[in-house]
């Protein structure tokens, strides 16, 4: 079943199901011309909160952030662009920054709330 392009990108941004399927669908969509999808603070904070609550696997967060960060058709919202870009970069590269933990997610949530 082929997703509508925007739907596949939005589903990944919202982390609506298994990352493998979401990343594959989003990468396929990203190969084609079409409208961009906006990544905003609320979407990222929702994913982080779901990692903190245990609904999402916090150890998968680097894969999610890396996949979102690499998509050409995902535009980062102007409001908070610096902190969102930094979050995607740092979270997708825990070997360069800090390991991904629930405490780390809570610190990012706090930064996003005050950005």
C-alpha cells in the first residue's frame, strides 16, 4: 500500500508506528517532487514526551531524529528553528554528544518549551 507522500512524511514526524516502515515510506516519498511537510516544536515535544512515558522506545530516538533530519522534504518550522535543528543533530549523533536517556528527553522538552 502506497502512502500519500505527505502522509508518509507526517507519519514519520509523528512516529505513528514501527520506525522501519515509517522510514522506508518516508525515504521513498522523499525521492519524488512534492510539497514539504513542516516539523514544529509541538510534534517534537510530543515524540519526546512519548519517549519519557515509555510509549516509544527512547533508544530508537536517534534513528527517528536521523531519519527526519535527512529528509529533503521536511522543513523545520521558523519558530524555534535553531533549537530544533540542534536537537535533531545532537539526538541523531549520541556518540558525539550524550547518550539518549529519559532525563535527556526531559531536558530537551524543557528547552523547547522555553525556546
